[in-house]
C-alpha cells in the first residue's frame, strides 16, 4: 500500500513537470511569434513604449454617447497622459488624466487637481495593461506566464496568454491564431473603487515605421462599450519631456 502511494505521488509529479514544460514551450512560441508579427524584432518594438497617438470616435458618458477626440502620450511602463475633447450640442469639454512614477492629476477644462492615492492606483492598473499590450513587455523577467484554453473571439480562433506580475492585475492577451496579431486584452481594473472587467479589442492593423499597429480600438467595461476609436496619427518618440506628465 505504501509503495502504491509513493508510486502515485511520483507519477503525479512527473506528469506535472511534463505539463509545465509543455506549457512553457507553448508560451514561448506565442511570445516569439507576437514579437515577430508586430515588429519583426525586439529593437523595433521598443519604440512602442514611447509614443503619441491621436484618435477620433465616440465615448460613453452619463448622458449617453458623445463624439470625442483623444490624444495619448506614454513613456511606458510608468508615465501616461491622455486628453479627451468631448463635443456635445451645448459645448466642448476638455478632460486630461496624467500619471508619473510619483503622482498623478486630472483636469476638467482649465481646473486641475491631484489624484487621490486610490485614483492613482486605479490609473496605474490601466497603464500596466497598456504596457503589457506593447508586446515588447513580454520579455521582462518579472513577468510570469500561462497559456489559456483555446477559444474563439469575434469568430476567430485565438491563442491566449495570461500575464502575471507581483502587485499588478493579471492581464489576458488573445492573439489571432492565423495572423498572430493581438485582437483582445482583458484585465480586472477599478473605477471609483469598484471592480470593473476592462476588455479592449484591436483590429485593422497597419504598418507604421516598421511596427504593426491597430487602427480600430474598442473599449468595453463590464460588457458595455465605453469607447470606439479610429486611430488618426501615430508618432514614435525618441524622448519624452517629463514635464508632459507634470501637473500644471
């Protein structure tokens, strides 16, 4: 009986090691293909960490959907600034949210205030997810990975990857099995202290300065579309002035 138990334990450990090795190989293939597809090599993809992107589209507000423009400037993984210009029948409203390594702030029109610690932490979750979406982040040794079960998204077969990092939310990435491009990102974030499932869908990829970038982006929170964007311009930045992220 004792030998039977020992044999069962040993067999279980062997199977666990074998499954772990197989998953490591699957993960490695997904990551290497993603880097090749999006930028051909790591040096090119590094440019995606410092970028300015402008978009037009619609945003969901408490009063319904409204036309909007967006200007995003990032120096990932820690610096982030986004400016929205919302247009309704009555007036235009400017909203800015920014985060640096030390602190963050937000502004509505010309009035700016510092983010609370909770608000800043909520934005850091968002910035972390954007860093993971950059693909080049997947080479960071602090990250841990696990492949996800096969599934379909928007009627496309996908390869899923769960990305984990200490003190940060897990981020699930889904790559089109046929083309290799990232078509969905998902993580549990927060808004006003409430947990929110934040999904982002990417499509209409086009090459830009050697990197394949999505030009259609749909943001979904708890199964509700909150942003539908068309990318108008992309500018990779050699450097980003730290003052861009400072409170005015």
